[in-house]
C-alpha cells in the first residue's frame, strides 16, 4: 500500500525538492503546507498517513502543529525535520507525539526510511539525536524518584536488557525464557508506559528512573 505523505515547510524550494525525492521513493505526496496552521488544516482535510514537518515555521511552529494533529488525529504520524539537534526541541517534539525526528542534513534515503518507520508505528531518530535524547532523559531520570512501581520487576529486567541493546532473542537467552514470553512482557510494558515501540519504552523508562544507561 502506498504511503500518503504530506509536507509542511515554509521554504518553497525545500518543499518542492522533498516532494520530488519522496515521490521517487514511492510515496504519494498528497499536499504541502507552508506553516503550522496550514499543516493542521490540511491534515484535517487530507488525512495523510504521515506528515513530514519542519520545526521552525511562521504562524505556528512544527511542534505545536504536531501536538494539535496528534491530539485530534492520533492515527496520523508526524516526522519532524530540523536544522539543528536541539535537545529541548527534540524532547518537546517527542512529548507532542512525533514519531520521528531528523536533521535536515540527512540523506533522502534516511528521510524515506523514517517515513516508512513512522507509517508502521515505529520511532525514527537520527543517530546523533537518539544519543542526545537518551543523555537528556538520563539526566531527568536521575532527578526523579519513583513513588510507585509502574512495571513489574521482571518487566524491569526486560527493559534494562533492551536499554543495554539486547535483541528479543538475547533477552530470552539471558533471562532463560522464551521469545514469546519476552514479547508478552514488551506488550505489557508498552501499555503501562504508553509507548509505541522499544525506543519510546526505553526513553520513558529512563526518564522515570526505571532503568539506567551505562
């Protein structure tokens, strides 16, 4: 199924370039917005699968537009594009519901991959941004104290191994359980932490102080 993509950027030349390149990658570009207000309105009328959204735009910035789209139309996935890897903006974008966050010097292949990941419900971050985000939430996590246990001790073990970079099979081997059991734990974790995938689960768990990063 062809992914229906909407673009939101105040630079016309960049929009036109992205439209051509994304079309070449097999996406159907259904609309283009030049500011955040237009992006929200177009999302309502076009209901694309994914919105590729610039962070800095007039009228309404991309983060606020993402927040409104996510609140009103949560099935529409938003991937943010920015000129700079700003930790605070990244944090705000993720909290606003963004499924991806890329810097504009990335390749069109990386953008296309992020759009596909977002459409399938995964989170896509540029490598350097992922490192920045994990560093930021680690600082937040150490400043917070858990007042109640959100996940079970077994789920904490799974989360810690995932945070350490283990795959599903590696978690199963280390905990002496089946891969199916690991997947059941992950499903429970996603629900409790309101996460869409492993990346979000780990970010939320670190922020809450449930797991740590070495």
